[in-house]
């Protein structure tokens, strides 16, 4: 009987892990920087507060990683735009070298 409970628990954990993976993959790539950042802050707070199961903690961690990637893409894009604007600007870094 204990074996059945153990198998059921394993199935439940595998289901939770699959659900967590689906949630991570579902991070919307069109999510705005501020939205991703704010959700990431909440994820970090939840992890720091504790009181979650291992599966919940792993799902939160994975969600946080996905949100951090969204934020990084926005920041990298912003840096590229700034660099391009500065390169075109008559007062940009190229003008200072001349």
C-alpha cells in the first residue's frame, strides 16, 4: 500500500514539474521590461519568504530565470539603441575623439 502512495506522489511531483516547465516556457516574449521586472521581484520575495515545497520553489526559480532573460533582452536592446544613437550623434563619442 505504501508503494502505491509513493508512486502516486512521484506522479504528482512529475506532473508539478511538467506544469512548472510549461509555465516557464509560457513567459511571453512581448512582456514589457517593467512587467517582467515587477514579477521577478515578486518571485524573489516568495523565494526569500520560504514556506514553499521543493517543487514550488523550483517552479518559482525557473520562472525567475525566464523573467530575468526577458529583462536582459530588454536591457541589451536598450543598450544597442543608445550606442547606435550616440554613434550617430554629432556630440557623441566619435565627435569627442576628433
